[in-house]
């Protein structure tokens, strides 16, 4: 099961990206900027978890490793 993280730093467009940490994504944030979301069956569950934990933040999936959840 993939492990997901969210970038503590927001993108220029304002959202915080959810990444599949167990993928070979070349766009993972620096380890000091990663917030652990845990293991999830897919990015949809990870994004939902991030939205529950951080309701005031815009959340989006990474284009490269969570493309199914990338909306911006």
C-alpha cells in the first residue's frame, strides 16, 4: 500500500500537494517539508485525509505521482 505525504509548503497557485512517497516521483518536497498522511489504497483517500486534517488549506494531488487527484 502506498505511503502518502503532503507538502507543508504551498505551490505558487496556493495549494498544498499530496505525493505518493513510495513512488519514484522526482517532485517530492524536501524531507523537512513533508507531513505524513500514512498509508492509503489510493490518492483519493490520501487527499480526503489531508482535507480532514487541514480544512483551511487548498489540497491537490501531484501531477506526477498522484495524477488521478490532480485538479489544478
